[in-house]
C-alpha cells in the first residue's frame, strides 16, 4: 500500500507500526487537566474516541466542555483533523448544555457551523458548549472550539426536547 488516491507518490502515513487507513484507537489514558472521562451513553461518541468532559457555571446554565485528543484515525490525508470529526464534536458541544441527565433527551433539529482552522495530529481539541435559551420544547445553544487558545470552529444549534 503506497500513497493515496489523491497523491499516489505520497508515502503512506503510519501510526506506530500500523499503516493507515483503519488505524485502531489508541489506549491513551492521560486525561487532560480539569476533565473527566466516562463512557458515553451514545455508542457513536464512544466510537469517535475518548471524549473528555467538564462542567462549569455559565451565564444561563452550565457551560459544558468536551475535549478530544486528535489521533491518527481522526486526520485526513494532510494530517489535519477531518471535518466530519469536527462536525461531530460541534454536535456533542452544542448538545451538552441542553441535555439534563435527569430530564428528557434532546436531539438536534438544526445546526450551523463555521470552520476557522483545523487541529493537527496530537493536539487537544476543546469545545465549549454554551446554553443560550431553553424553553419547554426547544433548546438553543452555541459551541466554540479551540486548540491552545486558537479558534477552530463555531457552531449554533436548535434542539428539540423529546416528549414535549
């Protein structure tokens, strides 16, 4: 296996001794300062990798942070985080502040996102989810992502409270 469909002369990327694609998730266990890690109730989030979390008081409700260390299976052919991974983290970031673990579930019915940059392999992508407004049936949130203080993306979301 050599190169890629885009550039057949490019040497293949590696992670340890395993050639891409299909690099398995590492067993990385170093939890970033201030974060905790638990398996998600969502199998898809667990499939992405170790998504770390933390909560802190915000202006309207709790701000919810999610963080992901960018690993080999998260990057594109240029060793930058794939847009689909960032979009998934935007959805995680916007859903967090709208979800009450003791209440009904919420699902995104609209999300808008603007890419500003892209994390590189090994960097920690941190997403801050902010509750803007919550009604009986809808939740409005936004998310801001950064790597070492540099903006990566912004997103807004409207979520439906299921059962209301």
